[in-house]
């Protein structure tokens, strides 16, 4: 977040597309480590407050064409 000027919600996502961990409203300009609390394959950054507004929770799935292509290639 060192060079980020707005709070972000961060979704830490496994290879299967499941959200493993969520960090809401990460502090802008902070150099603190944001721990995924385990192995992950993707991070999706959203504007701060989006997780709460949309009711996103751990265990939800994220899907997109790139992730599907990468799974098929393995």
C-alpha cells in the first residue's frame, strides 16, 4: 500500500477461485505487511468498502476467463 492513496479491500483467492482471506479497507500509504494467512494464487483489489457493500465473504468464488484458462493449462 506504500504508493496507494486510497483504501482497498483485498480478496486473497486460491487456484480454485475460492476467496480464502479478505482484508477490508487496507490503510493507504502504509508499509505494513498484509498477510494472506496461507498460500494463495491471486489477489483482487477493490475500492475500500466494496466487500461490505456487496456482502462478499470468505468461501465465495471468483471466476474469470483468465483463471479458467490457467486451470485448464495445468
